[in-house]
């Protein structure tokens, strides 16, 4: 029971940390979006050049950075007050994820240094982390649109995230499939976190709790 009481909170901490890592990878590298520009035919569908698309995408991502204090603005695409408000909410969400990830990292470092986690605790935590993304992947595979809507209903006000593509043109360069790929990528980071714990659990044959 003690291992369960420690393992499940540890799983939550690992999920927060790996979520921040996954978001940072998407946010900093732009790799998922650059790949999707080609794979999803965003240039052809919008009539915009690759350079212009990246210019506006990077402007939005720079605004969402926790180190940015600039106002939201897009170089060549139209946007409304509702669009500004939505991105302000996104920035708050991003900052919250990064802050939670930072505290989680500190907590994990402390636990590692003190060596207070047993093999069984790590195993329980690793399995718990595996179960959650498995359930989410199942839900998204069945109906990603519904999962996407449910996510936004939790974290955003009403229907403020529903953009009019003629007024807030950035939605034209951010297709739903891109967000799905981002979600799967973050879940991949969850799986990696679980794998690390399970490997350590397998290698560590000495109980310390």
C-alpha cells in the first residue's frame, strides 16, 4: 500500500514533467510544424508561401514563450480581439505547464539524490504512467474532434477558441491534424518517462522503501 501511495503521485509528477518536455520540444524546435507544412499541404491549402507561414507561426510561438513580454501580433495575417484573448489564455496555459514541469523536475532530482524510491514504487509509477496515455490514445483514435473539443472546454472560456478563419487567419495555417500530431508527440514523451522508470525498476533489485 505504501508503494501505491508513493507510486501514483510520482506518476503524476512524471506526467507533468514529460508534458513540459514535450511542449518545449514542439515550442522551441518547430520540427513538428515544419514537417506538417509539407505533409499536410498547408502552402497549397492557404495559398501562402512557406516563408510567410513560418513567419506568422513563429510570431505566435514567440508570444507564447514564458520569456516574452511582447503583445500578441502577427506580421501578415489578420487577427481579432477574440484571437488576442485566446492566445493570452494559451500563454497562461503554456506558462502553467512549464512552471509545473520545473517544480516536477526539482522534485524528481531531490528524490533521485536521496534514493528513496524502491523498485516496486518505480514499477507501479511506470505502469500508471503507461495506462493514462494508452487510454487517451484510444479516446483520440476513436474521435479526435470530440477529444479536442473536450480539452478546450476545460481550459478555455466557452467558445472563445472557435476562430472565424476570415477574421483570425492564423487558424488557416494551424489545421486540426497538426494539433493531433502535437498531442501524440506529448504522449510519446509520457511513454518515454514510463519506460525510464520501468527500466530503472528492472535494474534496481534492492528495495529502499
